C-alpha cells in the first residue's frame, strides 16, 4: 500500500539523507557562549541574504517573531497587522505575554497591505491616555491567506508611510523564500524594506527545526538576551544549524516545484490556479472536518483552518507522483454532490 500523501503543512518534511550527513559531520560548540561555529556561519549567511547586520538562530518561528517584534514594540505600545496574520492568530498571545503590547488589525481578502486602513489605524503618541503605534507587521508569504505574495510596490509604499510617521516594520518571513522564488525579488530587497524580520528553515526548506531573527546588531544583541530569558538558549546546536545551511544551499530554488504542484492541486480541486502564488491552496467547502476525514481514508492527509476551510500545502516530501495521487482523490471527493468548492 502506498504511504499517505501528507499535505497538512510544509512542516511535516523529514531531513533528506544528504541533510542528515551534513548534520552528522557538523562542527559544534556551546552556542550560549557564542562558540558554535556552524551556528555562527548560518547566522552570518542569513543576515547577509536579508541585507541586515546580524541574525540569531532560534528553535521556533513563534519565538523568532516574538523576539523580533519586541525589539521595535515596547510595553504598552501597539503593533498593527492583518487580521489573519500568524503573529495575531497562531502564536497563543505570546507577544502580549512576553512584551505587554497590544494589537489592532486591518482585514484584507488575500492578507495584503491596505494602506488607507493602516493610515487610519495608525496612532501617534498623544500622551499618557492613548496607546501609540510603534510598529506594523506584514507576513510574506501570507499563510492563512493561501500563501499569497505581498506585491513589492505595496511593501515599498508601506515603508514610505512608516518612515513618514516614525514607525518600524516587522516582516514575518517564515516563507519569504517562497516569495523570492515565485517573484524573483531578491531576498535583500524584501529584507531591506523592514527593520526586523523572522525567517524559517523548517517549512519549505525542509530543515527539521529552526528559525532566525534578522536585524541590526543592537536588535540581535537584545534578542540574544531575551532568547535565553525565554528558555531558548541552546548548546551544541550546530547539528541543527548544519541542516539549515544545507537547506539554503540545496532547497531554495526547488521551491518552484512545490509551487507548480500546488497549482496542479488547485486545478484538480476546482480552484483557479492563477490565484495560487506559492505552495498553499485554500479550499472553501461545505464541511471541512468531513472532507479531511474522507480524504484520510483514501490516504491523503489535509488540514482544516476553519469549519468550512481546508488547507493543502505542498513540500519537499510530496513529489509529482504523490501530488497527482492526491489531486485524483481530492478532485473526486469534491465532485461528490454537496461537496463542491466555493472559490
């Protein structure tokens, strides 16, 4: 029997044999003392790729986001973001818990930047009775909006607005590698438009664990202290950093395969593939849990992100044959009476 096709997330990937070999031979040291050479090499490379002074290796993307945001937003200050952003919806209130900030949101159907709405939301410092806006967070690509890529012109316009009001910008770039491959926009261009960023190695790039905070030398020095305070100080972690180095060397350009596979799935599921920017397909269905259950019975694992919303995510471990098999199953299930997609 064929192994299940797991499209729940691009976090389900397993290290390739070549990645495991790189991990096994990694040179290591105590990273809390700043003595792990493989971690240092990874941090230096990622900072250079994003056009910033420094970077910090962290165990999770949520921690990287919290650390990055807290360098630009203080206690009692405000972060603006899109209403379905990961920082607001999927980090369990960590920003409020660790930083003491508040959030307000705008809503965009594809998770995009609504500059008029942001302009209206932005609150200057009007004294001790009002919460001032300290930073704006954007997510590129946008997870819950279906892996959409934020247009470069919109990011540039937002940067200009932020500069005009003295506001910082944070990039949740967990899948910024996908945006880069889909558009050809250099990573340094995306990074150069923001003050701080968080990027992830354990999604499309296929590393088993790890994200990085990227920013100025001062921001990273502050984040290093807070990483330890949050329990994120790691010791001989070069074995994990080596996986990230391997992923950056071998797994970036192949993201184009995942994007093509996502469009194949979209077409089979009755979704316009032209609306699929990267490796995520979102389906509106009559009963999401029911579809998930029936697909699992036929060897296709998918996930719900709402009572009537299903998400399919292509990745390194789902090759063309597996995607074709999943497309056949899902296309047939969705064609059943009352199971049609609505977008």
